[in-house]
C-alpha cells in the first residue's frame, strides 16, 4: 500500500504519466509544480535547472507551507523569473502577505447575548419625515 506524500500542492494539476493529481516527491518539486505553467513538458535538463532555482528560492524563505500555497495570479515559464527585479517584488509581496495571515488569529465568532428584559424606555417619534436634500433647499435661509 502506498503512503500519502507529505508534500501537498495548492493547485490542481494532473501528471502526464499517472493521469492523477501531481504528488511532489520533495520540497523543491512543490515549488516547481506550484509555480510553473506546465512542468509535464520539462526535459531532464529543464528539471535540473528548475530544481537548482527552487533550491535557491527555498533557501531564501524555507517554509514549505508558504511555497505550497503561493499564488502570483499567473504561472511562470521558469523559476528564474525571481532573479529579476519584478520577480523579487512579487516574491516580497507574497511573503509579506503570508506572514500577515499567520499573525491573524482565526477563531469562531462568538455569539452575542442580548438581554430581552433591558428596556430603555425611550419612545421615538416616527411621524416626522426624515430630512431630505430638497427640504433643505425649500426651507433653508437665503445667503447674500
């Protein structure tokens, strides 16, 4: 019986060989499968180049949860995109957003309890019309 891989993707992509959801074999493959447009088309040389780039990326921010959920809004042709000025900007924004979300404490909303016995004994006159813009101009004072 095959054991489940401990590396998960936040993206649905099928492996061309198994026709099932891609299961990365290591943390660098997670980065490649998560960010590259179609890793199925890679040759052995391409995998080597992208694995090297993925190692460099993982060394800059070694959190596998971050890499398995990152979404830039588009897919890359190569991880070497992050060596450029735009890539650094996108990566920095993604890391900042991920760390901000880690600081938020997501808990169930507590239901407020109301005391039905509490009565404020204040009557509100509902017969007067609410103030409208046209009534202000009709009854307003003239200015010089």
